[in-house]
């Protein structure tokens, strides 16, 4: 009698490659669906197992990932680039949603946007070496519901507030917290890039106080 153990079937597959491949092709889709269903059903379990393994083998896993990344740098890069090229619109929509959400929920991010946008259009000499006071100032103003316009003394909602460089950047003013003030949109738009003395008519400062 022939014993049909694993070694027998291994040999059988080797001797009949055509038959095996035919069978394999027949069931592969079924197997794939089965596996996908199982994997979706046991998502939490799989994640828990993977996390448990990672926690107890951190060094090995990180080392292995690093090695894999090093060895496959180009293909990983090309894959990411290919994905980005193919999914331009999807990425654009996703990024816009991400920025919108952060803009609405993260005051630090909002302050940073104003700071970075300013930095982009000024000379190196006008830049500050320490942006923290600027960011803190903007964040503290924005964290309150309203603020007083430095120029007209009107109270305005911080949703509509502007930050103005008192000595305009175009006139060589510094992008520093000492040169920043809170302004309503009306004053900000009308002052534009004029010096305070040129913008206000003589005596106006007294009238508004
Ligand atoms: Zn104003």
C-alpha cells in the first residue's frame, strides 16, 4: 500500500506540475476571497497580535524594516511617486480637507501659517531668528472671542481679525512681535502698506481715542 504523506504529495506536485497549476488556478480566487473575509472579520484580533509581537520584538522589527527600506529604497520611492502621480486629485482633496481641519482646530497651526506666509515674502534681514513670540502672540489673541483694533479701538471678533505690521514689510519693517498689532479688516485694508503717519490724517489719532 502506498503511504500518501506530505512528502508523497510534494513529489506528486513536482511530477505533475500541469495538474497542480490547473487545480491551483481553479481555487485561487476562492481562497483569496476566503482569506480576505477572514482577515476583515478578525481585524482587531490581527492588530492585537501584531502589536503584541511588535512590543516584544521592537528592536528586531525596526532593524528588519530599516534593512528592507535600505535594500528597496528605489522601488519604494518609485511606488510612492507612481501612486502620487496616479492619484493626484484624490491626494489634493485629502490634503485640502486635512489643512482645513487643522486650520479650524489647531490655533498653533493657524499662527504658523501666517508666520510662514510672511517669511516667504520678506528679505533675510527682516526675518526673526525666534518666531516663538510671534506664534504665542497670535495664538493668545486667537484664543479669545474678540480683540480691540490697535488703530480704531473697535472691538472685533477674532474670526475677522488681521495681524498688521505697523511699519510695513515693504518699507523695511521687521517681521517681529514688536512690529505686530491686531487690526480690524477695515483699518488693515485702508492702511495697506502705508506708514501710520502717512495713513492717518493729522489729529485723527486724537479723534479716535
Ligand atoms: Zn480698526
